[in-house]
């Protein structure tokens, strides 16, 4: 069990401010009259004391309070440009930010949960004892904002007033970080006190980039204090490490849902999107996928796109699973984003009137370019490692691409043509009918399959694997990625899994409101399905077919083929859907994609079962389902051989 406010509050210990009177003395000393007046509108004393302690810790030259007004937001833009964190590009409203070459993705080996002695943690998480974290903060953070301005912003992770929304404070000496926050999160300065009272808590985030030099990066740390729901980030600027409202606070939300909102809420690494079915019917999806595995592309295929990364979910009084996006913008990977596969996003990136912060792409004559954009590439420019030209190699003789694989664009989601802005901003949330789980799986699972029961759906989520991507520094190979949320689950995996089994089996659902749960996989290759080479069997636009079939299945318009792993689509139903995207779908391709490769699936089950067997207190239901599916698969192998086509089940 996670116990909040247990152990010393590191921010309070180092800052030394304990009372509201002391906090007000700090403000009187460090804030000018304008910012003092702005801060006076915040009455939550706990929040004010935290802001004061951050000021004492960082020792900035000045403090800027961001109310979210147009004037304050413009000040932040100009501050980031003045510091050189961003530079203007040719298109109005577009800027470029370059992270250090050593700081291009999540610093997984330098990211830790601060824990108290004896606390149970996820076996996939790195942790540091509170005393050791305190030593680091005392050594590296006092005075880290000297010569800079500390910007303080008050945000809501979700529409103000939503059941699962939680307010948060972001404090940073980086204009880029706060500029990004204004695109990605809802500034709730005027509602902060009321939201903190409604939610019963708020998150606190402190970031300082220091001198921002390569020599500093080895000392970079991203600390997340579970007990005090406070994050510390130092010596880095990559948004995944510094925009702590994002993955840092997501981790706290996972903890809070697991231990304090049991059978009520979930906090997931999921997109939210809606598909329009026959007769204009709207069916909403929430889908998990590790970063770099097509989550943004999937979200934007929908007719009613809401979010591409995170979802806060709860069961409402009518037994409907509701979801909100804690963000209002996207921080999306741009590699392979092009007009054919991502027309809505490309219109924002290449059209006018959209504010965009680019990171780590190639800039030539003030225009951003990236790998896979489907456009003619320039011969030279400037990218994340400096001057670039075609054929340039690194110290090991390896070609340097024109853009980093984890290069990003940050923009308002409402700028995208298919964004369902009204619903996205509604505190009621979107009604979720289908939950999907996917990873980067080149050789095992079919493109889409539906769980027969909620328990089997939870097992699909628990069994995600994914090839390592450029979103994590130092990650290699094929890794287990339970629920695509594993990097963000602080507590024991057994506790999180139990919460999943309990919620999806909840008696609060009715037969018509309980969500369907499914697996997706876009990454099967010819070489792993009877052919040769690493070319994918499908392409980006096929995603609309897989979601389209799930929309029909969830509403009873089509039936599936019953197999040991779940329900598979029938060929004739897919042929009709492929025609809607002007594509032929030969039976031979269907057989490649949907035949069950028994040995591979059994190996996958054994891998997961063996890994979970090393975890304490994993629910026995997981192992029962693995055993049942394995036995049924081996029986099929005895009858039909190691490759079983879907025709054998009809």
C-alpha cells in the first residue's frame, strides 16, 4: 500500500520554509509587485509553501507567475527565444528547440522513484532511498537557477472539474518547458484552489536545466517522490524528462488510481479516439502502445480524435467507462509522418496558423525536415548534432540521419482537423467501448484479435512486448512492456494487475457497457510469415481497417472466429473494409496475417509466464489463462501442425 506524505518532504527539508508566513516573506523578497499581485490570487497554503521552498532551493534571480493570460504566455515565448532555448523558423508561430545529443530521449537509467524503506516496487522500476535522493538534491540543486528566472505555472491534467483530473504546479527555469506546458496542458490558475480542494491533492514539479552542457548530463536525474507526489529534474531539457506534468505526473496518477481509487479509476498510457460506424454511430476507443509504436497514428485515424498518449479513466454512475486526456496537445514523434499516412497532422505541420515547437529535426533555410516525410530532402542544414550534410558520418563511421529518430512536434490537439475539441474539453469524458493493447511485434500475434472475457483482456495487456525504440536512451532488444505502462508503474506489478482484473470485472458495468478488450499488432514482417525480408505485411492506412472491424464487432454488426487467443476477423468482412480505403486484400495476405503460428505464441506465453513467476503475489488468474491458452494451442498443433489457418476454426 502506498502511504502518502510518509517520510521527509525533500523539498521542504532543503527549502526550510514551513509556514505560510515564512513563504510570504520569501515572495516579498523575490517577486516584484506585478508577480506578487498575481500570486496573491492563489490561496492554497500548501501550494504556496511549496513554491516558496522551490525558490529557496533554486535561488533564481527573479520569479515569473504565469496566469495563462495571453500576455503571460507571450512573455514565456520571448523568454525562451531570448535564452536561446528556441529559435524562430520561417513559418509564423514555428520554433525549433535542440536538445543535447546526450539528452534526446527518456533517460531511463537516470530516472528513479524516491521510496521509503520496505516499500514494494515494480520489478521493472528503478528506485532510490529517500535519504540518498535527499543527498543528491542537497549537493546539486541549491542555486541551480542562479542567473535565471523561475517560471511558476498552475495546470490541470484534464478538463477542469473532470472526475479523474488532478491539478499540478510546474516550476522551471526553462522557457521551453513552460512554453511546451502551455501547448500541452490546461492552465488552471484561476481554478487551482477549487480544483485542489475537489481532487484532494495536487502534484508538484521542479525542473532546472543548469548550464545545459554535455558534461552535466551524467549528473542528470529525474526523481519522483511517490509519497509527496513531487518530481525533481536536473541537467536535461528533453521534454520527456523535464515536462514533468507528462510522464512524471502520469506515474503519480498510476499510483493514486492503483492504491486510492481501486475499482474506480485507471491511469493509462493510452490514446483516445472515436470511430464513426454505420448510420453515423460513434464508438470510442482507448488504446495502449509503447512510445514509438504507432499510438499517435492510430489515434489520428479516428474520426473523433481526442488524445494520443495518456488517458485517465473512471466508471460513471451509469456503469459507463469514461476517459479524459490529461493533455490538450500532442508531443508527437515526427519520423515517418507524411501526407499519405498522417494527412491531418501534416496539414498542421506544413500549413499556416498552427503554433508548433519542433525538436531535433533538420532545419534548412528556416524549414524543418525529417526522415520519412515523403518530401525531397535538402542536401545540408542544421540538426541535433550541429551542421549536417548528406553522407555525414559519426565518429564510428555510421551515417547521421537528417533528423533524430525521436524528433518531435508539439502543438495544440485542437489544431488538428479531426480533433473532437468539444468532447475533449468536456469534464464528462468520452464513453469508452473498446480497449486495445499493442506493441512492436514482428513475428507472433495477428493484426487484431478480441478477448473472450475481461480476464483474457487484462492478460492481453499484461503480455505486450515491444522492440526497443528511440524514445529511451540506453534501451535495446525486445522488451516486455506490460500494458505499455510498465515504465510508469511505480508500485508492485501484482498490485497494478489486481486493480486491472478488479476494474474490468466490476459489477458497476452492465452487459452493454462493459468494454471490449483487444490486441493490435501492425509490425508483422514478410520474413516472419513465410516470406523474406523485414518489410511490413501491412501499411499505415491499414490501421483504419483494424479499428473499423473492432467498431463493427463491438456493436454486434460482425462476428469473429473463435480461437484459443480470442476472436479473429473473418476474411469477407475485412475485404469490405479494405475497399473503403481503396485497397485490395488478397486471401493470401489474410492467411499470412491471421494464421496462428503455434510455436511462436506458445514461446511468448512461456516467456511471460516465467517472467511473472518471479514476481511476488501475481494474481493466479493470469497463470490460469496462460495455461488454458497454451493447452488449447498445443492441441491444435497436434491436429493441424505448427501453422494453423483461420479456416480450420470455421
